[in-house]
C-alpha cells in the first residue's frame, strides 16, 4: 500500500476542470469512460472511470430557468476493477456487473430524470435527462447512483461539479472568471504502483465495509497540490466528494475566511469562520482574502495536515483590488414551524444480519425494497426528525427538495430503544450560523434528534432519501418516498 505521507507535497499544480457549457439548445453530451491520469508527479498514471477526460468530470455551467439536456453515454468496460459485493441488494450475479445512472445532486428534477438507483444502464447504452433548473443559483454536483454500485463507481471517479447561476447572484459582484475556483476534495487509497485500492472485509462473499478514511487527500484529482493566487479575494466552490470522510478545514495560523453559501445557494450574509466541518456531499461557497499574504505561502489544513498550498504572488500595482464583501447576499426567509402539516419520525438504525456477522444500516428499520411509507403531498410542508440510534454521524440527503435545519436535541437512546419514547435530555440547540441557508444534506450526530423543515415543491413522483456515506446507503440506509398530488 502507498503511504502518501512519503510523497513530496505541493509539487503538482491544482488542475481546474474544463467547463462544459450547453449549446444554444441547452444540450450537452457527456461520456463515461476509463481513463488513466497522474495523481502525483512521482506516481505512474492511475486507472479511473471518468465523466469525460478527467476526475472530477467537467464543470457544468448552467442558468437558472434554462432547461439543461444531457446525454449520458456509458462507454465503460464490461467488468468492474473494484470489489463488487454481489450480496448487496441490487447487486446479484444475475444482473450486469457494470452499470451506471447519473443523479444531479441538488437539482429540482422530474422523477424520471432524477437518476433513480434502479434506472441504471449498461456499457454501450445512453440515457438522456432533462433538468428544468427552476431553482436559485447554487453549487450542485453530479455523480453515479446505481443501486449497490455507486460507492464503487464514485470511488472510481464518476463525479463532477455543476454550477447554476442567476441574475441575483450576478448582481453581487463576487469574484468571477479565474478568481472563482471549483474545489472538489476527496480521499483515496492507492497501491504502491499508484493504482486505486478500495478496502474490503476479507470475506469474498461479502466484501462490503461500513466506512473508511483514505490515506491520500486529493483536490481536483491531485494529491496535496499547490495553487498560485494573486494577493486579492478569491471565491472557492468547495465540494466534499469523499465516500465517507468528513473534512475539518481551516487555514494556517487560524486565518479567517468567509462562507457565503451552502448546498442550495447563498447565505443571507457573509459569515466569518476559522474552520469548517464538511460532511460527504455537502458544499460550501467560500471567500478567501489573500491580500494580506502577498509573497507568502498559505495552506488549507484538514485536522493537522496541510493538504493544499496557496502560493501568493508578491504585491504589485496591478494587484490593487480593494476587498469588498457585500453586507447582504440573498434573503433566506425562515419557514415557520406552524406551516408544517405533518411531522415524520425517521429512525437511523444499524443491526447485524440474520447470520449475526454482518452490519446492516437502515432507516425506520426498513430496507430499500419494502413498500413506500413516506407520501408527502405536493406543495405541502413537513417536519422530518431524524432520530439517530447509531454511533455514527449520518449526512442525510433528500432528493428533489431543499430544506432548512430547525434544531438538534440530545435524547435518551437506551430509553427509546426500550419502548419509553423520545425523552429529551437537553434543550434544543439551534442550527449553526452557516446552516441557516438552504440545504439538501444535513449532518445527524449520534444520540441526537435532528429536525428539518421541508416544502415538497416541483413535481410528483418517486424519489429517495438516504445517508450520503456511500457505504451506508449501499447496505441499506436508503428509502424511497413519493410525492403525491
């Protein structure tokens, strides 16, 4: 196994993904194919599966209210190069080993184009999807969602960022062009010769593992790269595309930065931070001011490890760009709890299988294939409370909708599991200031009830909600819901 700590850091420039802009009719064609790409100067090219020619895939740029039509073309090999667990639901030996489907995460999309886990297609086939994009500007991302396989397909490289823009955001004068940088962070394990290694349980009949942290941390496909910046304000669109790892990000010396947006768009106003915890699938829109660090090197840090180097150019007269943050960004009116017509209680559970030797993770003690139990009405507002009975923090994601975080509250887990109902042990804690924007992923800590409020707008049809730790959703922390008229 490769120890990435033995690699010289900051020898590769940060790659910037190519931009994929739809044509005049709003169409894009994006193939999925096997590629080989260098993740570090001192390693041979690594085999990946990619959208287009890079990992991450091309940055899709679109406009709010202008429909986007994408032809997703499966040109992948017929055999997987990572350890498929055929015992997982939807992964039997009787179906093709390689299959894919694409979910535009965060998009308000009709059910037929949402990238349902069972709507997969095999190599040699394609799928055309239409995304109406009747939604505010936001940082979205696209990734594989094939049932039981997306943990492997995403690990292999099938993910990319998408940015939706609108006039409200345009008018703010935020850093743009070469001063607006997509920044996708993920972790991987590599063999000594630089090839992807996905850990397994050691049981060839059930190789699934519940979660892991990769040895190497990559930005836009490079291990611990550097990025040359001018001494001025930059905007970074940050995505955590890791399978299961949370990143606790900060700058060297505790230098502050500003968060201006969350998963589903802008915050009401810029928020100064010194660290940011980002769960899998969460996005953060950040502003970093390099004007006070001219001629120096700065680092982005995760935990105690410097993972990205900023090389700040010396100050010159051409770099005289006064830093000006808008005092307000976009109103995010709070949804009153009184508008909710229903509160749903969703338990997050884990238990051993019937043989007592393998962990299964479920929602409301139900598996994916069991009948739909959540049937919200179109244009209704509901409160969902996630009751976490496990020892993990689960980043819960709902398709189709955006929501607001209400609060979190410690409860008596032992009492709940022994039939005594919800007994709260502390007062409710409101969301953190940087959770006061629109979200589509919420971190649900263990032993806590996490409440969100959501309006089911857009479309009727079947969708899903799940933990975005990919290993968890594969076995089987994923459930359908159906929006009804």
